[in-house]
């Protein structure tokens, strides 16, 4: 945690600029705690503000591309449908919801990447090595059968 001290002088020529400087700073950080005191020393009156803060985390404004069946070629759609059938059959067999095995987005990414090894399957976005180890042989069998 970081700390910064501001003095807001109350005279006409400094008050607005001191406030603007503090407001600009407050907009740029994540404020954790503040403490204020009114200070008077006979010649100048001002507010002293102590700000405890953390750097503001950058927002990731990038839009994630929506992946859907519409983005697939005819060959990729055929692969996706075969993978979806495999997944739904397995889910029914083990009495699970199909999304617990893998999401449609995973199947779409597999169809787009068309991996030929367990290593490549583990690198598919969102799928990961755990799913590749658990379901990889079955998925590669489906891909090789097409």
C-alpha cells in the first residue's frame, strides 16, 4: 500500500488548483483509506489529507471474440457435430450434464484447431491438459474417424 499527502489551501488563488490536483490523483488510483485534519498556523489555513492507495488495476477493454458455430467452415461444423454427439453420449452414459465434460466453445475450438496429439489438444483454448488427459484419447479417435 502507498501513501500520499495533500494540502488543500483555503485561499482563493490555491484552493481550486489544490482540489483539482487531488481529484486527478484520486481518479488514477484505488483508494484504500483517507484521513483528514484541519490545520491552522495563524497565517495559512488548510486541510491536510492523507491518502492510502494502491495502483489502479488496468481494465482489459479488449472485447473477446464470440466463438460460435457460425464461425466454422463446413468441415469444422462436421467435426463439431461429431464431437458434440460424442460428448452428449458420454454425458448420458455417466449421468452428467454435458457441459461438465466440456463446453460447446471447447468443442468449437477443437474443431477449428483439429489437433492430432494429446499435447496439441491440451493447448486448445479453454480445454487444458486435465481434460486432454481425461478425454483426449476419445476425442482424437472421433477426429481420426472423420
